[in-house]
């Protein structure tokens, strides 16, 4: 075998919700081959997981990776002001090198905080793909389609289709979705073209929907109905649509989401920071809607730490429902693992520790004051652990980080390059220089 993990507490996230104490796990050819009490045999690498919680790598189901370069430059602003006055003018100056640098930085941050798979939507996707391959993690690249003034939408659709064809199926770490930005930036005919292409290529569609109250009010003005109802009326919604946010959604629309099996990505930190509102996550879950967790971009979060997102999610729904039993720890952890895998159509490959699945595995080091005593591993993962407690990361059967040393990327060089490219971008956009 390639890797033998010994003596770990395994939080499997499998159907039986098994938490296995002092268990071993074997990895060969990128797959988990066996989970057992005391596995024997020769292995290229033996990893002692004593004092570690071993769990499936976390999945960030909605982000804009290269926005790591925008970290901290636009805080404390309302969404449309944030987009119109800061984000979009800077994005207008983006070049491939900026996206490459920001994506490498994002990959480094995800690895060091235990995220092994993410769903991205951004510009210059080839640069994102390049960084993902160098980092050795798993990425779903949603090719952007946004019909702003002066945009050649047909060109974007062609590029998206080419990207999807290049990365469709197979065992590659990179897969591709179509990424129409939102119903308010893509006219009906564009959305329908995307829908047809996605069906033809048998892949997913990643879109922002109903993030703010204003968006819903505008949709009612323009289409006579709220966004999900409108999207359903044009035949856009189906089971491969991944809708980020879904904050302002009527009871009738929750029924539509359930019926169409459309997936929702909840971004609690971003929604709270931009004061967009509170998505009805417990209601979605009660109605059988698949919900995943995401960070959104680092400009509105401001980290990609999924541990932070899990804790925020659990706390937000407890206080918003005034029910401490809402969003219990296990259910919250599901949204960042198996449910997130389901939302991306990858649950046959990732999201749980089971023989036959891809070996995307992380260790959380519990030999820390804040994680002792280890009374309840699942509770610790959601309420006590932080991304920096992740000690080891394995993706596709390869050790990407061990004892907090990243093997695939040169940390100092990635940080230097990101700093340099952020300065270059902000200078070109005429914004103030970041403090270096
Ligand atoms: Zn977003």
C-alpha cells in the first residue's frame, strides 16, 4: 500500500455516522482501500495519527479563489456599493498573472486549513487550473459568464464550453462547471444557452441567486416574480444547479428547490459581513434540500477557513431561530463534507472516509489546549478547532501537507508573489497601495 494511517480517531461521515477510535486506514493508488482495527502490511508511508482526528478533507462549495488578493481592501460596505465602487473597478484591471498569484495563495490557504476541494467561479480559469494542479488539490472550476455592458457573451460561452470539455469526467483533480454569475447579470437567453450547454456536457451550473433583498425586489419588478420562481419559469433549475446564497427565498421557492433537487450553498460569514441576511438553512434541511457550505471570496469573509465557516453556521442558526438545538455539530460538519460533495455531484468519489473513495483526508491535531480533553471529536471539529489545527492533508492519495509543512508549494514564494501581484493590481486600478 502507499499510505497506512494508524491509531487515529476516524470521523468517517459515512451513512452509519461511524466515529472509530484507534483505527487504521489504508491508501493505495489514490483510493481508500481498507478501514480496520489494526491493519498490517508494508506501506511507503506510515502516518501515526495518535492524538489526531482523521476526517474527510473539507469542501468549500462556493468561492472566488483569486479574490485572496483583495483581502481587507473593502470591508464594512453594503453589497452593491462593495461591488460597484471597489470590487468591479479592480476586477476590470485583472490580468492572468494576478489570478495565478491569488489562486496559488488561495490553494495554500485551503491546504493549511484542511480544505481539499473547492468550487470556484472567477476570471482566467486556465490560471486557476494551473495553480490547482501545482498545489495538488481538487477543484471544480466554474467558467464565468457575465453579461455586463460591452462583454462578448458568446466568447465567454465558447470559452466556458471549451473549459468544460477539457475538464469533463475522468479522474482528473480538476473538473469544470458553467458559472453564469447571477440572474441579474445574465439575461434569460444567456441562462437558457448555459442550461442547454450544461445538459449537453452533463455537467453542473454554479450561480449566485437571491443574495440580497434588493435583488429579489428587482426581480419582482423585472420578471414579476422572485429569482428562483423566475429561474424555474424559464426551465433553468434542475439537480445540477448549485445556487450560492439563497438568502431571500419564499416558502413556495423552497418547494421549487426541493422539487428540482437544486443545491444551495450557504455562505454564513459573507452573508453576515455584508449584512445580506440569514438563509433559512434549518428550513432547507427540514424540506430535504441539499445544502453545502462555502466561504465566498476572501474579500467578503476574509479567510477561506472552513472551520470558521462551520462554527459561524451553527451559531448563526441557533441565534436566528432562538433554538440551541438548531444546526447540531454533526449536521454542520455534513454540510462541509458529504453534503458538499453531493452538491457538486462528487459524492461517489469524496466527502466521506469509505473504502473505494478517493483518499482526500485531513488530520486535526488534538494535542492542543483548546482541543483537550477529547470528549467529543465531532463537537471539537465544529466548535473548538480552527484551520491552523490541521496537521496533515492528503489529496488523491498524495501527502500534500505533513506536520504543517506543505510539500507541493513553496510557502514563502507563494506569499511573496501574492504580495507583489496584489500591489501591481491595486496600483493599476488606482487604489491605495496595500501595507507591505
Ligand atoms: Zn460569490
